[in-house]
């Protein structure tokens, strides 16, 4: 792999802007090209971030020979299509969360990537933040004993815009897909498995997407996770992991800047400053994998991504929530 890895950016929304700012913290990363379904938007985005080339179609982006890996920042309903376009062109992929609309789409992408031996990774940026790495270290050392209960939430009140991506069912809007993926994935990370039982409740709003939800996960041995999300209600957004010998508190866990360990031995707080805006950590992991010839990340493995999508499918099935055109791949 060459010294500098060339990135392509697919879509030009808020998350793409944040990711590009993050990439600027990495000396071995170069943003080669950006693509949008609107050439004018791509050109404006390119000027803002000093990007070499701007394309008015995703097809042009994946044909660029200098692009090694593509970051997919499209609306949720376009993740599968964009990722498959990249994989077919032999481009490595870092795809925003939620990875796809459902497990069927995720399984199709993963199978194709493995057949073609092309790198593929879900952009669950939380997992790569220093504070979360420290939490995993504490858990691995058994500092709070056996984990018995997990509580995690992520909710905010968005502007009322029925056509926008958060409330539009055509764009797979709603709380579960936009913010709920964070606590669901966090529970998967903490417990290392998917729940054996799922009980959930959601409020489906007038645009026919879930505006808020709560879910209880049951695991073997009586272990429990209580998770919630919202796009029309402000939450505290903390996570708490309770064990037999202590607990861990992570404020604003989805972009965790610190974590605190409480045990009988005392309190330990961990919270170094981000080197950049935090999005560069997942990018650095993807580039490290490429340089080592890996086809997936051990921090966010594809089998776990698929398992999480199955869990998300089960939750939505309890609400009878299906997105328009969501019939398969």
C-alpha cells in the first residue's frame, strides 16, 4: 500500500463535512475526490475542503484510479447501493452507520466483499474513541467484575421537517436507524453477543417513523440492557455499565470524551483531549487495515455488524415498521 491513502467521499451532508475535517488530522490521508448527485454541491464541497476533483455522480467517483477507499455518507436508504457500487469497482469501503437498512442487505454486501476480497467496514466511530478503548480495557481486566446491567441512551429534538432524512420513511428516517444504532451497537460491544430476548416499545409519529423508542435486551444469566433513542425528545445521552464489583459511567457515550471507573478501590477518570474532531480515529483504523492487508476490522468485525442488523430487524418487526421499497436486494 502506498504511503498516502487516497479517500473518496460519497455525498456531501453534515457527517461528510465532519469526516473530512477529521481526515485532515491524518498526515497519511489525502482526500482525492468527492461525489454528489448534484455536481454543484460536489464542487462547493470540494472548494470548502480543498479536494482535487468533484463528480456529479457516484459512478464517476468509483472509477477514479487515485481513490483507494470510499467513505459513504449518503442517507441510510442509499448505503447498500453505494457500498455495492464501490465493491464492484474494487474500492475499499467505510460505510456510515447504520450499515444497511436490514440484515438481508448487510449479508449481501459482506458476502460480495469477501468473495472479491475487498475491504469493508462499518463506520461506528464510537468504538475507536480513546475513552471507549479505555472502557474496553477496564472491562477486559474485569475491574467491575461481571457486567450485570447496561443503560445507554441517545436522543435529541430535531427540527420538524417531514421531508428531511430524520422523519422521512423514504429515507429510512426515525430514531432507531439514526441514533438507536449507537446504544444497540454499544450493548453488543459490552456483552460481546446479541440478546436472547428483546422487548421494545416505540412511538410512531405522523410521518410513520419511530420518533422515540425503548428496548430491553435479555442475556443469559439474567444480564440486562436498557436502551433508548429519540429524534423528537432531548435525552441525557449517558451510558452506565454496572458490574458485580463496580460501575463505569460514560457521559455522551456516542462521542465519548471521558469515562469514569468506580470500584471499591476508588475512582479513576480517563479523558484525554481528541487529537482532531474524533472522526479520524475510525479512518486511521481503516487505513491501518488496508496497509496490513486485512479485509475487515477486528474492532468492528463484519460478523458483528451483521448480527447487529439482525437485532435491529427484530426490534422493527415488533413495531411493524418497514420502509418503502424495503423488499430485499
